[in-house]
């Protein structure tokens, strides 16, 4: 058995909060900034700075230091010559929830489903100073679904910041749930081939040398492209009128909401298929270099947004591990012949043809490769499938740093040396160091694999550091 985590992020626009609540949130912001100043000084001191003596900073510092391997992580950075100039951790709370009439355990965050509200307590150091915020029906439904799956609320975090989409200042509350997972023993393979979204995400359930079922998932491309054209037009007029700029930002947010909603539904459908057919998930994700080449080419600017499927792949992996479904990313070629291994020729209608006589739609070629390598891909050995036994859905930042820091340094160093030798200067080396530094300054991000996507998309927190709990 293993452990899996999922996080619900509640967002509250400060401009829409009642005045009495907005005033308390302003005071909470001051507490957040004071705590971050202490965290920065603590990091500069090498972890020797003691926690503050008075609440609420004492409470937040103790919760912060309770995170697994925190001091070891900091020493690892020092050993490798990385200077942490500024930390931006959220305010960590212990958390509890009430379904009906359960006893109030007095935690920092109390989720009361019976009253449809979440309460922030212990933030000011004064008894009875509570920030009460409503829970939406969708949030209540999400929490009830996790509880029915056997999950427990183990941690919460609160922070105030600007949205990466429309720059509005919001209050964020992240509720982290944990459950014990029994990994599935698969009988088949669910092959998922990621393409540009206008071509669709192809999938197929494979059993030995036959395809049981197949399909394609595709968003509403015409609607997205329409909004993208509207955004391009508004951006060109933005320099003349401020209200046009606001409309452009609102339209961009609408596009991203459309994509995020489709990504969530697509990931759920693929996981449902894996459960239905008892199949391990094999994902063919294009290489970053090929996607980058497309974005830098004469590819239509309106269509470039359809090349962003990083969040969908992360979402699929997270859900697969939450339900104990073995997950594996494998390079499956769509231009090499699965019969003879030769390079195939592209023909009209996204089809490929080989001199040996093999011909198929290029999105179906990875399925033929899986049928050819079926015994190898189901061996569960080298390399293994990713399950909750091998890695948690939400490992802590400090645990990630503990396990992967040397590997990541090696990767960044190799990239920097290669690119620097090509460019004949130190620009790329400085860029690599900056990326590493930015990653560790964003200390609430815990997935090392998500660094570049998070830097590009500025998505809100999805996963949080983990604490040790006895229950």
C-alpha cells in the first residue's frame, strides 16, 4: 500500500469580500509578510535562527519547521553553493473538518460542511479572531467525494497573492487530503498519445496484440481559436484604451478556464477508462525540443496555446496515482515503422507510409509500438511504472530536494555546459542558475518536474509540503 495526496485550492477575490472580512485579510497579509521575512532570515542563518517567541509567528514557524527534512534541504543547498535570497512560503495550518455534528478539534483551519464555510483561526494570536468564508457547492461536492474515497484532511495553507491570469489580488486556501492507496494489478495497457490539442489526444486500450477500444479527446477548438483572435485584436488596441486592456485580460482568462475545464474532464475520463479496463497508463509525451521548435516556427500564434498540454499530463499522472493506477511515460515513435523500424514517409491526412508496406494514421502508430513491445512494457521492471509505492502524488518540497537535488544539479549543469559551449558565452549558464534560484524561492511548489511549466504559466499552488501525522 502507498499514500496519495490531492489538494483543493479555494480562491477568494478581495474586492468581493465583505468589508469586515476584507479588513481582517489586510491584517493577515501583514502577518504573512512578517513570517516570510523571518523565513528568509532563517534560511540565511543556515537554519540556526530560533522560532519567534510570540504568536502567531511562533505558531506558523513551528508548522513550517515541522515539514519533513526542512533543515536537511537547506544544508543541501548550502553544500551545493545555492544562496536562498528570499523565501515565499505560505502560512501552514493544522486542519480539521466537520461533516455533521463532529467535535470541533480547534485547528487553525476548520472546514464546516454543515454550515458550508471554512474558518481561518490562530492567524492573529488572539482568541476568537476568526475569518469565516463561504464554501461553494462545487467545493463541498469535491470534499465529500474525497471523504467517500477514504481521504482525510491533513494540512492546510493560506497565502495572499496576485492571480497569474488577471493579476487580481486573491486570498488562497489550499486543503490537502491524504488517503491510503492499494496499487492496481493491471491486465491491459491504456496508451495515451499527446499531440497538439487541435489534433486531439488519442488513446487506446491494448491487450497483447489487439486493440480493445480506442478514441480521441479534443477540446472545442473553434471556440478557443475564436477567443484567441479576439485577444489578438484587443491586444493591438490595448495601448489606446485601458478598458480594452481589461477586456483582453478577461478574454484570456476565459480561454484558460475553457482549457483547464477540458483538461480536468479529459484526465478524469482517461482514469475512468483505466479503472474500467484494469489498465496501466502508458503516456507518449512529445519531447520539449520538438514543441519548442514548433512554437518558435511560423506556427499560427492563435494555435500556439493548443501546444500547452503539460498541465493535462500532470493532471493525468496525479489522478492515476491517487487511484493506484500504474503510470509510465514512454517515448513511442509516430514516424518510425513499428514493423521494420525504418523512417516512414508522411502522406496526406496525417497518415504515414513505410516502404515495407505498413501504413496508418500517425496518431495510431504508437499503439502498434505498444502491441509490439507489450511484454516489455508490462514487465514492471526497467524502468518501473510510477505508483504510489514508488512516489507520492504530493511529496514535500524538502523530500524532493533530499532525493533529487543532486540529480537536478547534474541535469542543470550538463544543460548549462552544453548550451554555453554552443552559444560561446555565459548567458545560458546564468539563466540556469536563475531558474534554480527562482524554483527554490517559490518554496510552496513541490514538484521538480513542474518547474518550467510553473514558470511559464504561473499557475496557483496545486500541491503543498507534507507533514508527519500519526492518524
